[in-house]
C-alpha cells in the first residue's frame, strides 16, 4: 500500500485539517490576548508552522515545496515558519522499500536487483519531491538513483490551489499572491520532469565541469520522467564538513568555490542554478565543488535580471533616484516614495537592506563570518515592514533563493571570500547591458 496520498480527495482532507488547526490556533490566541500586550506571537507562529510541517510531510511532494519556497525565499511568512520549513530539504520520512521497488519496476521495466549490481534500499536523502538511493551499475559505475514520489506531478495544480487558500489566511495582502504561485507552478512542472533534469545535468557539465567544479554524468538508459540515474559524487555536505571542525583555509576554499560558481553563471548569461541549499553542494576529497542536484534551474527574463544586477552598484553608490526607478520597475514600490508615507517606509527599509546586501561587492575581499554582518542580515529579515505583504516581481522568488541562499551558506561556513574577480564580472555584465 502506498504511503503517499495521491488522490485529490485524500490530499484535500489533509489541507483542510491543517487549515482548521492553524485558524483555531490564531483565533484562540486572539481571544486570550484581548486587552493585554501580545507576548507569545512567536510561540504561536512556531506551533502553527510545526503543525503545517507535520501534516505536509504526509503529503510530501508539492505541498512541502510550496511551503518551503514561500517561507524561506520571499519572507512572506513569519520567521518561525522559515526555521521549521527548512527541514523539508532533508528530513522528510522516506517512502517504504516495497514502493521503491514497484516504482523502479514500473519505470525501468525490471526490479532494482535485476538492473543494478547493487542497490541500497535505504534512501540516503529524502526531500519534498523524491528520495535518493545509492547503487552500482553492472559495469561497476557507482550511481545515485533519484526516485520521485508517486503522483507528485499529478498533484501540482490541486496542491497549489489548496495551498493558496491556506496561505491567504496567514499572509497579509494574500489576494496578490497569484503571480507567485504561477511562477512556482511553472517551475515545479520542470522540477518533476527528471528527463528535463538529466538534460540540464548535461548542459551544466559542459559549462562548468573543470578543475574546480565536478558535476554528475546523466545516465539516460536508466532514467525516466520519474527515475533519474546519474554518477555518484563522493564528498562532504556543509553539515558534515563543519562537524569535523575544519580550519579557516578549508572553510575559505569551500566558500570560494561556491561564490565563484555562482558568478561564473552570471558571467556566461545562461541558466542559473536556483536552489543554493547546502544539500545540493559538497566538497570533494580533491578540493572541488560538487554540484549534485539540478531540479531547480532558471533562465531569468533578461530585463528582470539586468535590473536585478543593477541593484548592486546603485546601492553601493547610493544613487537614490536610480534606485527608486529600479524599485518601481521591479515592483518593490507601488509609487514614488515621496507620494506616500507607507511607500517611504518600504523604500527606506529596502534602501538600507540593499546596501547591506551589496556590501560584499564593496571591496576585494569579504568576511562572511563577521558576526556583525550576520546580525545585520538577520535583523533585516526579522524586522522587514514588507514581511507579510507580497511585493516585487515574481522572479524574485528564485533570484532571492539563489543569492540569499548563497549568503546564508557562506555565513554558516564562516568563509572569507576574494570578491575582486566577481566584482569585475558584475561590472562587465552591466557594461554590456548599457552598450
């Protein structure tokens, strides 16, 4: 029997149950705090987030992906939601072994023991859309086999509709979230197509596989839209790397590889790896950056990406008139800040946050381990006046996921980065735009 509820009716019941719990939590909290200062809002947010995560882990698939995307990447939801939903990247309960065998049989025509020399039935990672198993091919190659949970692709549309209703109860200005959900829908369609991901692996291998970056090799004869087989890369994820107390030089190497990988993508103006999460990268024994997941890769519209890059130099020079025009084009502001007190509040916050975000590009090196800088970034995230109101171009969902994810990775790592070459890359790209 499947432990993945794939019917619209079964999934709808879980969404409804979750919505009822969350609504009840907030209603009860409101009644208790009438007439006195609200001191337990954070505890309420965390309780609600834990209940949503608990129910959504039963759904797996797009439900978890949606919650994770909205909570982490855009800051729509309270900070406590982000803390809880990050677990969707690595601690989702795996599906049972018999279901794994039946999926492989259905997709590849034979049971795993007939296809592979060795197949490990216990998953080495389980996330929102699928789980990964180690295996060895008959020719001796070690591979990673990613298996998609059954029915995930078929549930995208209904899950988005149900999730939209749920989050509108939590998000102020929830009636404006439709464009963001449309962007998530389009991305999830590609993310649940493992043939598309395999082809993306090939493209990234041609672009980046060199002395500093290693990518998997896609094995199409053992892949379908629901099963992806690729060569296995040995290495350390961020968590395991930090557990062994590496010295500063090792931290700097890991961080520099990731920083340079991101900026090489900016330099060649093609697709961008849009999921800068520690689970998607590792450091190999020979000191290379392993990039192991290609489900979420984006090609941003040129006009948006040009404006996004221009935010860096304009904030560093404090060119406020140009910044205002960029904010208006990017949908950060609804009107000129001089015309509205509310818009001025948004503008002042974004201006200072933008400058803080651009600081690594101010000199030729930057220390992401600086505690003062970490506190600044965290403070802006927690105290944003726009934290519960959707604003900005829908493409910010994934551009923020890339860039802010990079910063969080480097801050956890405590890496000191040589930013000189990356400054030149951004400057050259902007110069090309203006010509």
